């Protein structure tokens, strides 16, 4: 069982950033309005994620760490229709299989909280403890029991940078949640949770970009697009500043990227990439989702139409304002 879990863990947990991703998604699914992520040693030595979500009942705790146990029954088709990010029930068991986990959690309905410890898949204890509502999840010494995998990790600085990138993306995709990131005891990011996308762009990308944005707002039968595109003065030489979220998920789509870039190029008449931060809301019947353990592929049913709408939205945003 523990070997199977360690192998399964390899699909979910590749590096500290994957642990942070899974735990933040759980915190979001739990309805949290504030999430704090703290890492030390690039997350290899220490990751702590604190949320103010619904918590886990004491009697459900060991169960939550069983493989394939999920309280969120989902099919692939459900994935983009419901707000829940988790669906496979593999994260907690995988993380617990390859690190030393301590979890403190309390539901609002119970008087006391619980503290659960599990290391390398072995339960170390479950006790009652005083705690605020919500969940604190600590993962220590990632891959302590799988040295071969640990060797594949990059330096603490690089692993920490991956965590920072990820937390920034999640902050940008959830402007309604206050997200804080602390790296080696220093605050690196803190968003207000007041829905202000521009504030988060300022926090993540700085003043120059935040000062050169044009709003994109489109709504029609198949897609709602809302967010910002950068003015040509902040055009980029590569795609790294192209961000878009589809139904709240950070997903790459060749079609969306091409539509954004073609719209931009037709206006710019030169080969550069825009800064974008767009939230796309698409009716589920226009999406095909193909879920694979390690990635999610997405295809639009009426791709041509989707392409046109996005491309036009970009052109309209650019031409509608003085540049
Ligand atoms: P999944 O997210 O796919 O359901 P996980 O292994 O990530 O699977 O989590 C297992 C279960 O543990 C979840 O379905 C949820 O019920 C519970 N859980 C995990 N993290 C949290 C959290 N931060 N707050 C509340 N419940 C949680
Ligand atoms: Mg999950």
C-alpha cells in the first residue's frame, strides 16, 4: 500500500509547487476567503497553508487521507461547470506518502479542533486540540523517504520561485480571496480579496504594467470575457505575460493564445506579445475537457466562433481607447 501510494504520489507531487497547488485548491474548494501560504527552504523543508474554510470533521480526517477519497463527486464534464477544483481525491494521500504532514482543522459546528499527523503514509496520531475555524496544513521534508525523487529537485531558490509563480497565478485567478505568501519569514505577496484585479496586477507585476492597461469586457451567447490587455508600450518579446483563466482555472489553450496574439498583431502590425489578464467564462456545453492525471486539455466545440470573439475583443479594447 505504501509503495503504491508513493508511486501514485509521483503523479501528483513533483515538487513543492505541486503540493502548494493541491493544498491551495483544497482551501479554495473549502470556501476560504483568506489563505496564507508560508514556505521555507523553497518549500522542500517546510510548507504551511492556513485557510479559513469549512474545515474537516474529526471522524472524517483519516478518511480524507485515503487514496481516491474525495468529498467532491465529480465527472470530467463537471470539472469546468462547478467551482470545485479537486476531483480525484489523490492530493492528501499523495502528499502524506512523501512528506511529514501535520494538519490542524476545525469546523464551525464543533467546539474543538483536531490535530492529525501522518508521515510517509504512516499515521502518527489524532487528537483534539483548540483551534480556530479552518484548516492549517503543514508539510515538512518533502521526499524525505524517497531520496531518488528528492535528487530531482532543483535548488531551494528555484523551487521557491516556482511556488511564488504559482501563488501569484492563483491570486490573479481568485481576486475574491485574500492571499498571502510568506517566503523565509518575509512577506512576498498579499492581496486584499476585494475583487480588484488591477490591484493584484499592480502587486504581482508592478507599477509600469498596472499603469498601462486597457479594459476588456465582452459578453455574448458563448463567452464572457473580462480583464485587461496591456497597451503596446508594454508589449513583450515572449508569451510569458499572457495570462488567462477559463472558468476560474489557469489553463493553456492554443486557440485562446492564438486569438489574443492575432488580435494584438493585427492592431500592432508587429510581432510582439501582449500583457493580458483575462477571465473567460464559457458555457460548459461549448467545452470538451479531456482530463489526464498530469494535465488538462481543453477544446472548444465551436472553436472558430470562440476564436473570432476573443480576437475581436482584443482589437476592440485596443482601438477603443487612445494609446
Ligand atoms: P479532492 O480535493 O480531489 O477531493 P484531496 O485529497 O485533495 O481530494 O482532499 C480530500 C478531501 O479532504 C477533500 O475532498 C475535502 O473533503 C477534504 N479537504 C482537504 N483539504 C481541505 C481543506 N483545506 N478544508 C476542508 N476540507 C479539506
Ligand atoms: Mg484536492
